[in-house]
């Protein structure tokens, strides 16, 4: 396998590096193979990363992805292996790297946890979400997102409120975590963190009613869903346009249907079509979730207007956002 690595570097990179640099990259690759075969995964990632920084090789990336998978860094491993599959296989070395990456991905996908984060109490205020200190795009709130297994700390902050929760994700888990933003108490020490639970919203006979709270939560979910749907719809159209332009540049038409499946252009167009299809699926889910959320929010808000005329009762409202279901459950 080490000999294969030496022949996998790309010609443009070789032309821009010195003999000394190429020799150093080769030595780093050999050391990476030895570390990988000995089960020293962190060392293997380090050696192959150094070699890759000098000369690109899909085999370097294949080893990095496989080693990261062994370290439990499943999200990074998956993205690295996907890069290998998206490259054009110009020679046997590249094809061997893709075969290794494809086999690793098949074993990795069932291990990858999916984490869904829901935020309550935000209403009309802007908020930020981070997982282990890394920012999560707001459009992904409420959507199952690939996450590394292990202990994950989720933090939600706004102008005057914050919430934090630590969860432990097992491999292959499908978890939903609900965090409620609560105003920071005046007497709380600066920088203090409130740890909240995933219990449903329950209101008593004082203050804002459960129906009103439920309407705000549902409307918030609806706005996020519609935003996510719009974002991914634009992304799907962009990928589709890229594929059409690529075909038009090479064949004179906006379709590559006549090309054989093993043609490099056909594979690139197929990859763009796959990305477009995935984005369109997420967009559809976002629009459905947004529509249901807005409809439920408006319905609960109207019901809450008449609540003050009735005997006050305890209300229990829980937003539900699953893979193929969006709605509210509880006692209204």
C-alpha cells in the first residue's frame, strides 16, 4: 500500500514543489501507513495531513478519513471520505482510494448519530446555537444533523437569555433535545449557566397561558422551517444549474444523458444531481414543517384569546418535530 501512495500525487502539485519537499511528503506518507497499521490513529492523521499539505493524493484523504472514523470523529471522517468519492479517478491509485473510502462509508453511516435541537422561548428574538463551542447555522435548528458520538454540550444564547444542556450520544442514536431560553436572573453571577431539562412546557393559572406559549413556540418552529426550506431550495436550484452549465460547456446541450456512466463528466454531473436532490428533500421537509408550525401557531393563538373567558386550567403543550411528522401534543 505504501508504494501506491507514492504514485498517487497529482502532477500540478509536483511541478510546484521541490525535490526535498516531495521526499519529505513521501516520508510522512510512509510513517502514516506504519502508524495506521499499528492502530495509532491520531499519529496517522497527523502524518497524512502533513503529506497532503505538500502534495495532494486521494489516498492520503482516504487514510485520514478511515483513521478519524476509528477515533470517533465520524462527521469529519464522513466529509473527508466524501471528498475522495467526488474526485475524478484518473488512475488505478485513485480508483483504489475511492474503493477504500466507499467501503469505510458503508460501515460508518449506521454509526453516525443524528441530533435534532429545538429552541423554545425565543419568540421574535434572535438567538445563537453552538455544539461544543462550534456554531450551528440557525436554519438547521429543528433538523436532524449528523453529530459525533460522545458527550456534547449544547448552548443557546440570546440578548438576555441563555440555556445549556449536556447530552451523551451513542453511536447510531437519533436524539431530540429541547432547550428553553430563560432570562438571566439579575442576581446571577456573570457567566453563569443554567442547565435545563427536556421536559414539556407546563403552565399554571398565573401569567401567560399554555395556549399562548404553545402558539409562540409553533410559530417559531414554522418560521425556522420556512427559512430552512427556502435556503435548501435555492441550494438545490444552484446545484442543478451547475450541472446543466457543465453539460452545456462540454456537449453543447444542457443534458449529459447520452454519456456513459463511467465518463468523468457524467460522474461529476451525477454528484451535482445527488447534491441537488438531497437539498430539495430537506427543502420539502422544511416547508412542510414551516407550514404546519405556522398553522398550529395561529390556531393556538386564536384559542388563547378566548381562554380568559373560561375557568383557568393547567395547560400542557409540547411541540413535536420528527422525521416525518410535525405538530403539537398536550392538553389544550
